[in-house]
C-alpha cells in the first residue's frame, strides 16, 4: 500500500477586472486511487510578478494582461482612492 502526494494546478481563471485566480489541488492517493484532496488558491492583479508560478500560469497572465487591461485596472484603482 503506497501513499503518494500529487500537486497540480487544476484551475486558472481570468475575471472581469483582469485578476487571474489560480487553484492548486493537492491529492493524496493510495495505490493510484485518490483518498483526499485539499486546495490552495492565489489571486494576481494585472501586471503582478508571476515569475515563480508554473509556465501555464505565466502564459495565461501574459495573454490576459494586455496594456489595455493593465491601464483599465490602474485607472479603476486610482478612481477608488479617497
């Protein structure tokens, strides 16, 4: 009976504001059958440093964070300041 731990990025979402939400699942398997799963989530605002994230997350951020998206997000942040 072998227990293994497997971590995978199982969800990457881009929301209306340009934020990228990432979910990592940690699966515990016994003899190849999943017996438990937990999640860890991150959220990145446009133009964040994602250099430590896996390549698939970096690629989606690069595609989603166009100069227009970054400018719109920065304008929204500025407009919400008192």
